[in-house]
C-alpha cells in the first residue's frame, strides 16, 4: 500500500511522524519552474544591515505626478470601489485606443485591448495561455526573470539567445532567425530591456517581425519601458512595425512611465480574436484590474505629459553618471544603455557575480542584483539600477571603487 493511502486510512490514530507528512504541502510539479530568487539572501542580509545603498531597485523612485494621484483619490471619493467591465474601465479602453492609435498611426478599437493587473498579469496570461509541451519560445539571455518560468510551468521549452556586452546587449536579428526551427512557437521581445537597458532599433524589430509573420511565429513584446528612452532615439514598438496584429501581443503598463508600479494597471494589445480569448482567461484569473487605479490611468494618458519628459531627462542624467562611474571601477566592464533604468556591467569571465555581490554588500553596504537572476550565461554580471539620485550613485561608487581595487581576481 502506498504511504499516502496508509496515511488516509490511519486517520487520527496515525503516529506523529506520519501526521507530519500528511500536512506537508505537495505543490504541482509546475512550481519547480519558479526559481528560488538568488537575490533572497542579499535582501535578507540588507534588511539586517544599517546604511545600505540600494542599486537593486526595479521600480521608479520618482514621485507619481500629482494629477494622477488626485484622479485616484477622486475615484475613491466618488464611490468607484466596485468591479469594472472585465475588459477594463471603458474610459481607459478609449483613452488607450486613442493614445496608441495616434502614437503609432494605426487603427485600433477598444476590442484590441485588455486591461490587466500590471504588465505582470498581461505576461502571465499571454505566456501561460500559450506555452505547452513541444512549443519552443525564444527568449534573450539575460532577460526579465518571469518569462522563462512562466513558459516552463506549462511545459513550454525556452531557447535562450545571448545578448553580449561587446555589442551593448543588442539583439542580433539574424541570430534569432537562425535559432528558429520547426518547434519554435514564439519570440519574446523586451525593449528597452530589463536588465540591460538595451533599446532595439527599428531594423531589428522589423526583421524579426517579418520572419515571424512569414513562419507563423507568435511575438510577445514587453514594452513597459517604452517611454524611458534616451538620446532622442526613435522607439520601435511592434505596434509601429507590424503589418497586422494576428501573431502579436504587445504588453505594457503605467508602472514605469508614470511611476505607478504599486497601482497595478497594465494591458495587452492584440487582434480582437486574441483579446476575446485572453479576456475569458483574465476573468478566471484576477477578474478585473484595480478600479481607482484605472481612473488614475485615464488621467495619466489624457493629462499633462511633461512630468514624464522630466523623468526621462533625470534618468538620462543618471545613466550618464553611472556609465562614467562604472568606467572608473576596476574589474568592471560597462557600456551605454539606451533606456530603462538599468545597466548590466561585467566582471572578469571567471568571477562569480553572486558571490561577489554578497561580499560587496557585506563589506561596503551596496546592494546590487547578481547577473544569474536574469540568465544562464550572465553569472559574471551584476544589474545596477539607476532608480536612485546621482548623489546616491556617487556615494555608492565611493564605496565600490576602492573595494573593487582591492580584489584579486
Ligand atoms: C521588463 C519588465 N516587464 C514587466 C514588468 C512588470 O511590470 P508591472 O509593474 O506592470 O507588472 C517589469 C517590472 O519590473 C519589467 O521590468
């Protein structure tokens, strides 16, 4: 008889040891796809330390514009505390439709859009509704840490395409195309990229989209940093570069553009047929996004855009500062990120970034995220966030530079 059956039959009179095993959680095997976050040890250690400088932050540190906060509070006072329509607040669907139609000069309807609880839910719906055994997803290495687990949880296969520091972490479209085969189901794009800050030029996006359309490969494009673009570069959204939306899911949110990460509103834009299916899944997942936050989103899209332009200027100044500081740091190789608020410098090839980041935290009080949180080939890298003022960046490197100078690699 199997142990579990014995347990059930044994009931209350079972010996202590058996009782303990009965209550032990038995997760679905899919849970094994969720990694134990490498940064956990660091976060725990940082929490027990005084005077820690965090270059590990993955969200904006700049304040949410006042008119957005006001809209959120006004919505609460107006009694907007119930559910919205499952596709999203109608006013927000209209605002997003108008905003994207104008921005990318393409005709969209409300039925092309689904409002979600942040880009995280949008990505969860998109990937977990499509990943399945036998389906291969092309993902960059390094990449934002949720893609690969979401694909693997449902039995999908991840094929990593490396991006390299010597190429400013640009994605080589020919390498992506060469990796495509009969099992390739999808390509996941993320520009500007977390953790590298790389912004892909239009030629990269167009080449990949064209090949995907030809082969019937799905494209998931995570565009949450689409406004945090430096040096007046043009932003190449899949919505601008694709002819139709049949094989495209464009995902974004208010989190980064308007410093609204905690308000949890994102969206998927795709063909009407895709949105119809995702909408059903969304109803059975989170039902709707936060209602007052959706009103805040309408204010964000239709209100003054100057605060976002000001934020981009600030992030760009910080980007310039951190590039300069990384260049002054012994053993660290940097490059110029074109967007978001991250850089991903490298240590010498044989150095374990995890080990080093932990020691650096212990000995200097500066917290960064080790590269292995984002990929398989990036164990000698570290993600540094510049969602921190220039003075903090300088203070952090005043500690890092002399410490790194003492390391014997
Ligand atoms: C690339 C990327 N995609 C998605 C998200 C999640 O965004 P949201 O707050 O909208 O869920 C993040 C957050 O850090 C991110 O960096």
